[in-house]
């Protein structure tokens, strides 16, 4: 991509307002359990996106009258200790902040979508990628590339 302003091709993306999303998750928990008073939040202060999300969550917690218990996780080694500490003051709910940015792999099905404008990605594409590159590591995000063939479903949506 030459630039975001003028990519020179079709670009599909996702923008996630993390602070608002965290607030919505807390609202949903409160709707599920109207007596919700204390919520444990598993998050990593080393991930910048988590910091933004936690600020939005704190605002929502004040509005909803919910107490947050921030459980900071920096590695998998922290999990046992963290869950052990939750037993002392058991929360009414639990929120997990996922990591949206991390290592990724690209599964490119452009050749197949060039032949069939309505091509749909299948399990065979994933197993084919694994035959060529090895097993997909569960720590990686899988990005699927399917260029827009003229007349294809994605192009017709415009």
C-alpha cells in the first residue's frame, strides 16, 4: 500500500473504538446480572491498546456503579497467581482484554478468487497453507487475502 490516503487498490480494514467497546461489554454484563457490583478485568498494561480500553472501562464503571478489580497480566506465568488472588474477593463478572495486535500470517487465495469472482475461503485453503508452510501457530492471527475480482461479490457491494 503506497499510502492510506491513496492506497492504489482496494483495502479492507476494521476500526475498533476500544474504550467504547469496553464500556459496552460492561453494560452487557450489568444487563445479564443487574446485581453486578464487582468486575475483575484481565489486561496487560504493556499493551497500549489495553490502556485506552481500560480508561473507557473506568468511565463506564463509575456511571454504572460497578467496582473494577484490575488484574494485570504480563505473561502466562501471572495467570495462576492472578486467579488465586481473585478467590479472596470473588468478582461478580470477568472481562478479558484480547490482544488485537500481534504476529500474523497471510493466507492468500487471490489465484482462486481470480478464477471465481464469488470464491469463498474454505478449510481446504487453511490445510493447503499448512502443507506448504507448516502448522498454524495458535499465537498468530490469520489474515485472509482475497483480492476483489471484477464482478465479484465484494466489488458488487459498492
